[in-house]
């Protein structure tokens, strides 16, 4: 039987910072590719999502288990006769990126990042006060 390691609040906050930073980068990529109609695979850009996980039953923070394509939402179809990617009827398949959704996701990821940074700041403050009391 292995030793169970319980992470400190600082470890948990650092894991949250890393995960939310990755999430913000993926969201930024989604926003940047919102108009990309052709990728190397030949299809429109497919929105990416960060999948986070934790070890069940332990307080160990969070890790990014994968960055997965959003297969649930369909590509958008718009009429654009002049687009070189248009089909014979003049329709272009557009990415499944919804900018308002991405902006809301960016706000929540940013707030979660800020919350983890606040935990780190409080931890540092407590450590400083403790050291001051021990003098």
C-alpha cells in the first residue's frame, strides 16, 4: 500500500494556476481560429476544450488530463459565394467556435486563475506573519 500524500493549499493553488493558464491559452486559440475555414486536415477549425481531472478521494489539486476537440457542437454553415472554400451551392463550413461562449469561458478561467493567485498570496502573508511571530 502506497503512502498517500496530501497536498498543501499552496500545491493545490499552483496546480489550479497551471490548469487555468492552459485553459486560457486554449480559449485564446479558439478565438484566434474562429474564422479558419480550412486546417491541414481539410476541414474547418474545431473548437478545443481543456479537460481537467483530479485524483479521486485525495486533496491533490487539479491536472489537465487532455485538450480535446469539441465534437458535440456542429460546424456552422454560411452562404459566401466568393469564398474559395465554398461548395457548389456557395456555402462555407465555418468553425464551431461561438465568440460569446469563448469570452465567457475566458472570464471564468481568468477569475479562477485570480482566485488561485489570491490563495498563494494569503499563504505567503500567513508565512510572513508566522516568521515575524517566531522572532
